[in-house]
C-alpha cells in the first residue's frame, strides 16, 4: 500500500488533473490511498466566504460561493465532457449544505463556521477527480473522510482521535480495497463526535496523508509537488536552490517548524513513528528523482537549509513597574498567546522584557495587545523577516543579511535565527 497526496497546485488546470491521472496509472500494481486537497486557491476563496458570512455580509458570501460553484461545475464538465452525470447531483448537494449554513444566523464562534464552510473545497475536488478517473478507466472509490477521521472540537486546528480513527480506517476504508486498487479521500478535514465538520489547520492535507499512511501501515507516502523535490530553500524566494536527494525526519521537522512552507509540520511524526519513508516528487515530471525523507538518511552532506518567514512582528512585553519577568509571569504570557491561538516563532528574555516574533495577523495582535496591556507595557515593530539557517556558514549569512538591519539574533551550534528589518523603500 502506498499513500499519495496531491495538493492544490497539481489540480489547478484540466491538464494538471489529467497529469495526476497519468501518474496514478503508472502504478498499476499498487494499492493507492490518494489524498487530495482543494483545487488551486479554492481554500483562500472559501475563507472569504466564511469571513463575509460571519461579518453579516451574507450577499457577498453567497456571491463568492456561487463563483466557486460555477468554476467547479465548469471544471467538472470540461473533464467529463458532459453535465449528464451523477457527479453534478453530488456537487449540488455539497453546495446546498453550504447555502444552508449561510442561511443561518451565526450563534457560535467564527472558527466553528469557518470549518463548516472551508472544507467544502476538498469535498468538491475529490468528487470531481474521482468521477473523472472512473470515467477514464482509473477505477476508484471515493470516501468522505469525515466518516473516518474523528477529531476533537478544536475548530480550525482539530486533533485526531487516533483510536477511533484507526477503527474507522479498518472498518470503512480497508474493505474498499477488496474491490478497487485506488481509494480517493479528502485532505484537511475530519469530523467531531457530533458530526460537525472540522479542519486540521491550513495546508493540513500532508498531515491527513500521514495519518492514513500510519494507520494503513503503508510502505511509503509520496507528496506530489510543483518542485523537483525538497530544496534547501524556497525556490520562489531564493535563486540557485539545491535539491536534496535524501534527508532525515529530524531535519525536516525542524525546517517545517521554523516555517518552511513545503511540508506541514505535523506530517513527520505519524510517519517517523512507523518508519514510513516520505517521498517528495514532482507532478510535472514524475521521473525526476525527488527527495526521500527517512530515519537514517545521511545528514552530513546537507547544504545549509534556509527558511525565510516574511511579514513578521517583534513584540516587546515589558513589566510596568520594573519587576523581573520571572517564570510565573512568562507562564501568564504564554497562556495569553495560547488562548489567542498565536504561535510564537522566536522568543528572547531580558530582565524586565520578554520579546517574541510572531506572524503579522492584525486582528489577532489587537486582541493579544488588549489582553497583555493590563500587566505590561507593549511595543512592537512590524514589517520584519525571520531568517533561520541550519548548518550555516558565515559567508552565507553575510550574503543573506545584506542591506538588512538585524534586530535580534540567536545562535546555536548548527542553527542561527535572525529577525531583520528591510531598508526603507
Ligand atoms: N524548501 C523547499 N523546497 C521546495 N519547495 C519549497 C520549499 N520551501 C517552500 N517551498 C514551496 O513549496 C511549494 C509547494 O508547496 P505547496 O504550494 O504547499 O504545494 P501544494 O499546495 O500543491 O501541496 C513550492 O512551489 C515552493 O515554492
Ligand atoms: N486546501 C487546504 C489544505 C491543503 O493542504 O492544501 P495544499 O495541499 O494545497 O497546501 C489549504 O489550502 O490549506
């Protein structure tokens, strides 16, 4: 058994969806559990639907949803060559459910409604791809992963209940492989014991695939991307990046943790726990060697690994009365961050100041400052970059920091982190 994951970029055009079909057909002897994300940037569009709905701008939300509906129906028709197919009834049902949600007056929090609406992208994409594959002779079964992945109700970042999910994988997914070699499931979503839809965090489909790989005891997981493999830096941000043929789980978990937006940080653990290798391959050219991520990869040949997080804010939290920022106060500060669901990317302590670097999310930061304001004086610096380099070399750091002012620096033997300010434009 192999687990494949195809992300939004691989489903962006009709040609790419057809290419995904060709990749799958080139594994005729394998059982494949195929996890699929929403097409292109659909999730971003659905986020706008959720935001407008919650801000009581229901007409705008309905219009945005209608646009998504038209795009998907057109894609489905282009792939199938007809509108006379049960797929269109299934798509209509998904949209009707979303319209019902839009018709309700919001009585619960935003995260709940977000999850009822935003997971729609994966239901649509998998239904379309599954129907198209079956018509093209790539025989498969479609599964609604909300009947399989049981989670808690931590909406927008739900946690898998492994015990129940394992049971449901065995009862509902395994038997499908008696009739077909290919099962298609949605990434990113699951459901609570109350049958409420949840999402697992943005870009969470890599993790969904890893959950399946773990519970199906797969031989391997492959994430099909628009890049030739895992590189030492994001090729969209840096020229002359180097492809990494093999790398250990531990290095990738660090890269993802520091913000490398290529693999979801939660993906590695379920694979490492069962020693399942993770391949990163290019869907544009499946014969490129790509990258293998596994336990005993030789890390000695690794180039410097560079992760750049843009749009950062450095917050300084200072005690008002010159009292020290001791463990108990730090614990209070962390509790506030946890409560506001804000991830801290880097911290630094001084006698009366606790500084931390976070992603710039103005709404969350406003709430954070309000909560911290009572006990502390707050100052912050926007428009920053957080650069992390593992296995760094000094010459390289000079090059990467050229023209930037370093506001904060932390170094260990093999990792350096710099918070930097760009020169004024
Ligand atoms: N270290 C890295 N190696 C390769 N790609 C990277 C790296 N860091 C960031 N990326 C970016 O990840 C993108 C692919 O991931 P993503 O867009 O999430 O794909 P998908 O949504 O299709 O799963 C690439 O286009 C590349 O710009
Ligand atoms: N569609 C979701 C989940 C996901 O993982 O997508 P992708 O594989 O395209 O990054 C998102 O955009 O967050």
